[in-house]
């Protein structure tokens, strides 16, 4: 993972906006967020860390997938630049499924392995601060910058990915959007309402497909939008909050980076072990959603 050094606390925001640390923390669970860098620079740092952690070199990577809603430019995609900076000359492309982006990228990576691609570097990186109206208290308190990355590898035995559930409902595109050159806007209440239902339904479909029950899950790694969404979803799924990974208190909502940031946190806290069953689930603008049940390998 990688996050910029710049920390913006709730108190920092309340110095310029009509808000308070108490409101932000109670309504969202966020204490502070990181601000700075770019999808390219943060993605590169996270990818470098992932390669080191996996003990792999640039030449071991056959494909680079970057999930982002905030690419450095409209053209070209940011992934080829990250790949070049790593010394990788393999295919590289961006993918945008908003906050579900990292999960969508994992799904594409799994599909690529089925076509004979050996190792895929999957990155989620966001620079949401660039598209945030810092005078809009309804959005500024929620968003942050960051990146996470992993390497997906084809295996000869049964897949460690037991099930995926992905979907979209474009009829609700208007609920969360950002026009070219504009700033991010959201109907927070409506997104909240739909998010809980979407996450629970999607997670249940993935669990049913994987034939895994809630009590068998060692960990739930949800998209980090709002602690109340995570609490409501966990309650409906029958998973105690102690088994949910929460990093939004430190990073806010980092869209495509939020699930890999939470994965990195769970690993650093030694909360996942080989053989554990883990549910990852997210939702976002589009609206899109994606869940996976995986068996942790290492
Ligand atoms: O990544 C996927 C997309 N993101 C999400 O999933 C976020 C989903 N939505 C949410 O997390 C919540 O809806 C929010 C955190 C955005 C808002 O929480 P809420 O409990 O739905 O609050 P609200 O919008 O109903 O606003 C309640 C009050 C309003 O005042 P009135 O009308 O009751 O007088 C707002 O104007 O709180 C006010 N308010 C604030 N007050 C202090 C809104 N933002 C703030 C703020 N500080 N930052």
C-alpha cells in the first residue's frame, strides 16, 4: 500500500468548513484522510511494495491492471506509465468501476489467468482530492487519496478465488458523479440506502456460490465508505464487527484503493492466515458492485 504523507484531520476541515470532528466521526467513522500525490505516483509506490512483498521482479509480470476513477490524464491511461516506471513492458491498462474497481480488476485478472496469462499486477489507486470541492462539506469530509496493489498468479490446483459476484445498475448513475473538469457530487442518503442492500445481496450471492456461511468467514474486507454502512451490512450478514476490517478512520473513502488498503492493513496486523475464508465486498458509482469469497493463500 501507499498513502501520501499529507494528513488532513477533521479539525483541519472544521477550520474552513461549517462542520465538526464530532459530526464527521459520528456520521461516517472518519477521523482523518491522506491528501496528495497522483494515481500514477501512489499506484507506482504500492505496486513497488507489492512486487517486493511477493519477491518478484518486473520481468515476472505479464499484465498490469490499474483500477482508478482518477487517472492522471484522460489520455493516455495511467497504467502504462506505472508499468514503464517499474521496467515492465507487458500490456497495461486502466479500468474504471468506481469504488468497485479493485474487485472488478481482480475479476478481470482471474479471467486473464484462464487465458494463460501467468501473473497480473493489480493496482487500485486514487487521487480523489483533485476532484473534490474543498468548500463542499458534504463531500470534502468523506474522500481521501491512496493506493494498494497485489499480484494475482495462475495456480495449477483449485483456485483460491471461490466465488465472484459482480453487477451494475446504470439507472442510478445520477446518484454519484463527476463531470469532465467538475467535482464529485453525491446524493449521500440515497447512495447509503442502496449501498447496504447492494452489498448484502451481492455478498450473500457470492457466499452461496462458494457454499460458505457467515460463521465460516474469518474476515470481511468491505469497501470503506462509511462505518455505518459497514455496521449495517455486517449485522444483516450475521458477521460480528470484530471480523470486519476498518481503515476508513485513517484514510476516509479512497474508492478503488479502499479494499486493497484494508487488505494491506489486515496483513500487517496478522489478521489473515493461510486457509482463512475471506469475503471482500464493495459498491460504488455506476452504480456498480462486486464481492468475492477467497481462500487466503499467503
Ligand atoms: O463510495 C461510495 C459512495 N459513498 C457512500 O457510500 C456514502 C454514502 N452516504 C453517506 O455516507 C452519508 O449519507 C453521508 C455521510 C454522506 C451523510 O450522512 P447522513 O446521515 O445521510 O446525513 P444527511 O445528508 O442526512 O445530513 C444530515 C444533516 C443535514 O442538515 P439538516 O438538513 O438536517 O439541517 C446536512 O446539511 O447534516 C448536515 N451535514 C453536515 N453537518 C456537518 C451534511 N454534511 C455535514 C458536515 N458537517 N460535513
